[in-house]
C-alpha cells in the first residue's frame, strides 16, 4: 500500500485529494495545526479512529514553520508521495499579513524540501503553485509565461516554485510544480469570491440576508472544479521524470459573469442585492487569468470534466441545501452566524 502525506489536508483541495488517493488504495497521512476547536469538517467523512483496523487516514499535528517537526514526521511516516497544499492561501489577506504569508507559503516549502533532503527518504514531491504568480502577465498564460506577481501571496508562491526547481536540479529530487488556475467547489472557503457569491445568493433567496458586498467585479478568472484538479496533481507524480505543468480549463469569465449566472439560476436581480465595497479591492489587482493547459492534456492525458455552468450549478445546489437548513433553525428560534452554526 502506497503512503501519501498531504499538507493542507483539511482544506478544499486536501479533502478532494484524500478522497481520490483513498480510492486508489493509498494510506493517507495529513498535517493539521493544533487548535482548541476541530477544523476537520471537510474530511470528517473520511476519518476513522486510528484503533479501527480499517483506518487509512491518519492526522498529525504540526506546523509548516517548524522544520525539525517536519523532518521527524517525514522520517517516521516515510511517504511515497508528498502533496504540499498547505499555505496562507487568501490573496487579499496576504496584504494584511505579508510576513506570515512569506514564512508559511514560501519558506514552508523550503522546510519540507530540506526535510526530504536530510532524511533521504525516496519520495515524490508535489508543490501547489498558483496562477496568481502570473499576476500582470497578459493571458493566456502557460508554463513558458514569465511571472509578474501582484501580491505577497503570489510572490511567496514564486519563491516556492523556484526553490522546488532548484532542489530538483541541485539534489535530484523528484519535485514538481502544479501551476493550478482557480478551482472551486462547494467545499471552497466562504471568504473566497465564488463561494461568497453562492452562499450569499442562496441566503438572499430564502430571506436570510439582503445584500452581498464585493470588490472588483471586472476581474476575470479561469475557473475549474477542484475535484478535477486533484487528479492532475496525482498524474504529475506518476510520470517517469519530474516536470512543471499548468492546469486550467482554458476559459475565462469575470466575477460579474459569475454573479449573473448564480443570480439567474435563483431568479434574483443582482442589481437589487449586490453592492461594491472598496475594502475588498486589492492594492494591486490581477485583471485576467486564462490558462493554457495543452502540455498537461498531451503529456498527462488530463482534461477537466466539469465546465463553468456545471460548477455554478453544483455550488448553488450545495449552498441552497445549507441555506435551507439554516432557515429551518431560524424558524425554530435559533440564531445562526451565517454558516448554519448556532450561536
């Protein structure tokens, strides 16, 4: 049985990847941060108590800022594959927390690579790079497009990208970069724009809120389904030689278009409910991202299965179900905080 180690296992991508790898027969180990409250909602359906002989998901406390701990974990687990998804991943927040973002998102990658090098474990390493690294570079963007980052998050990802390439060339590590364009799902965090839109729109439809406040509606992105993209991660580590790949749908849609599609599906008028709040604008904006994934299609044999309309439909349906549960609680006299959690 192959072993995989996933940083960021409790996030959107980590949960889909864990599901995918379990389906392939892997034993899955995940890195989680210690907290006074559990933050494992996305993987609770996968987890079994470690006393259960059928258990194949194991969670380990750790932190990307502590190199010795990472070295100990990798030495004990000895994974065949490492998927490094953990990061401070919110672009707007990175302007407010640039030092933390650089430490965790950038240097966290270096710490993992050093742990691999020093332990000498024979493993394959996947780095979650980001289309945000392209920043101001005009679309379409591919593996050959020069980076022009527009945020502390993107700059940290550029550092991580190049340190992966350096360790591949300097030490012969099987280390790859997956330059993933935006990928969404019903498991997306509620502060990310796509989920913020579907969550708010369904609550508006049921009378639970009235306004949705957004930033730059003209920003254009290449949006795919996270469940499709984790397969590309796995495929990269199954190749004979390590390489870097852009993963994208090749289609571009604006935030305004995403809003219009979501509100149309719910028979709502966005003009009555959507307002602009300047606080959600970034100090430097990324206007347009559209990926060219032709190398991934040719070499990896990867293609996305869920299109833009399918993604919108999936997210609206999931958030409508969540909003209906919340409405039931409100009608029963309970107060909620907007996430169906009673307060």
